[in-house]
C-alpha cells in the first residue's frame, strides 16, 4: 500500500524535474513491487539514458539498476 503512495510522490517529483536518476530508479523499484513491470521497464530505460548522459560511475547504483 505504501508503494502506491510512493509512486504518486515520485511522479510529482518527476513532473517538476525529470533529470534525477535516483527518482527514476526509486519509481522503477516501487513499480516492480506493485508488479507493474512494463512501466518499471520504461523507468529503467530512463535511468540508463540518464546514466549515460550524466556519466554516472557509481558501481552500487549501476549494479542495482541491472538487478531491477
């Protein structure tokens, strides 16, 4: 039930600023927990795009994204 609330909050954050990788990652995580895998995959695609664009090299973050 809390994941649904989180999705609403994260959606609001993304509407304000859609270039935060962490926000997209958290949204993908919540959507996976809600078994909305197609939507989660779209978020992961955005995460991967932003990782390349922002040249993120944090190994823990990168491996977490792959795991999702």
